[in-house]
């Protein structure tokens, strides 16, 4: 266990403002009969007093999170498949629209984006340390290196294959505590006019919605436009564009270029000004967020206890990584939620990390609807509610907790 004593980016002092308690690995789904000791760490968040980077106070070793059995498949959601296909086509029509273009993706998962680049016959390479999903990418015709992207591996690719026009990452960069090595790797690999583009959950949205379940082991950093700007400048880059994305509960796509290579879009300064106006980095705003998180926990647990006392049946929907934070922070176990249904075969017939709620396939849900369903996968609410319209038609009610606890 690695205890963080200073900012992982600049070495400044990190002030803790939220403690979500003892937590398991968010993706460690266990067999019901597995009685091996479970790994726990303390999930707490702080902000650096110097560079303003919001980060976890404790670091989980990466091999514990990203391994052969990593269960998250990016292609699992139709909305995300469409998002990444559109993203790939965007790059193919702009940055990659010349001879011998080269795109590298960090954390390519099952190849959901790079397969479109591969199909277009454009040179590409994915880094994916989780062997299971990397094999799926390879099977889809994507070139993959089953290893972590860092300074040494990036330099090796540059030496063997030349500079990249685009380095892209989705829901990956915020996972990486040793971001200094990643930025030095990008510096080694990127061409003079290349772009390093990454999209991750936006801390500004997390605060606005009190979506504290975006905080879990894999999300080591919670970015703002300001903290990413400062990060970029520290490593010889500049933040030249940002784009708000509606996926995963609110993200930003950041575009970095070499310092001076491109003119920043007005969107960057506008977003910085908006963050300043709402005092996003102010200590009282951060402690206010922590107070709101505790209020959601109290409301949600009170509601579930009342429903169970009334004899109602309650299931949950979506055994997401972020639901581990909610269940373990709130103490929601099988006594309050009898099972959670999920479409991922690797999670089914296992139990959730820490609280050990059984995971069932969606057929269990559709076979006999509960009275209430706690929507853990709230970021896919529209997609799920459309697919499960029979639940509401039968009198079932959804329970949400972002931005506050509500029944609908
Ligand atoms: Zn710092």
C-alpha cells in the first residue's frame, strides 16, 4: 500500500476533504464461495494546494486493477460504441487525413475505437495491459501491445515506428497515478504537430451533481480544466482545446499540443473562467461537496431501510465499478438490495466487491420484477429505462441518487 504524502504531479501538499472509508477494489467481483481475504484500502480525496490537482490520498497498485480478468468492456454499451466510432471517424477526417498517419491509443480496451481506424487501413497501435480485453481487440483486427503506456514503452514505439499524429485515451489517463511518466512518454512519441487527446470524468460535473460514485480506485485523478492546463505546461505541452461530452455522467475531452504549436481555442479560457466563477477549487466548496455526499448516503440508506421494513422487494441495476463506492460507503448489502443485475457475463453469478451482493443476468430482473430498482448505472439511465420499459409498466419504480435521492 502506497500512502500519498505529496501531490503526484508537483510534490505540493495535498489537503484531504472527503473520506469514503474502507473500500475494496471496484472491479474485484468474487465467486460466492471465495473466502480468501479481500483487499481493502482507504478511499479519500484531496486537492493539491499548489497545482490544484484533485487526487486520491492512497494509491492501489496498478497490477491489482488492470489484469487478465479486468471485467469492463468498452463495447458493452451501444451509446459508447457509437461515441467511439464517431470519435474515430473525426480523427480519420482531420489529424489522420494524410499518408502514413499513425494513431496510438492508451488503454484501448476491446478495440471499440481502434477497430474503426484499423478498418480504414490507417496505421495504429493500442496499449492495453489487461490481457483479456486486449485479446478481444486483437481479434477485431487491432494491433495491441499488452503493456502499460509509460515513458519507456512510448519511447520504444517511437524508435520502432516513428512519431504519432494522435495519442488518444478515453477513461484511462485519470486512472494513472504516475502521470509524469505518461506525459514524458507522450513527449517522446508525439510528432511536432501531433495532439494528445484524452477524455475523462469532469470534476466540475461531479461537484455539480454530487456524483461521488465517480470516485473509486481506478479514478486516481479528478480533472479540472485548470489542473489539466497546469499539468500540460509542466511537461512542455499546452491545453489547446476542450469539449464537453455527455457520456459517463459528464466528461471533458482535453486536447494537448506541444507548447506554441497550436493556437488555443477560446473554449479553454471560457472554461477556466467558469471554474473560477464557481470557485471550484475553494476549500469551502470542497467541504460543502463532502457534506452533500454524506446527506445522500443518509437519505438513500433511510429510504432502503423503510422499503425493506415495508416488505418491498428491491434489486439494483448495473454492477458498475462506481457502484462499489456507493454500496461500501453507504453499507448497502444483500439485506437492503437482494441482487444487482448486469449484462457483463464475467460479473454474473459472482458477488459485488466488499458488500457481496449477488450479481444476476438481466433475465433474472425481467423474469420477476422487484418493486424497486436502485439504478447504479445512472449514467446509462436512458438506455436502460428504454430497454426495461416493462419494469415501469408493471408498476416498478426506479431509485436514483444523483444529484439527490429520488424515486420515479
Ligand atoms: Zn500539485
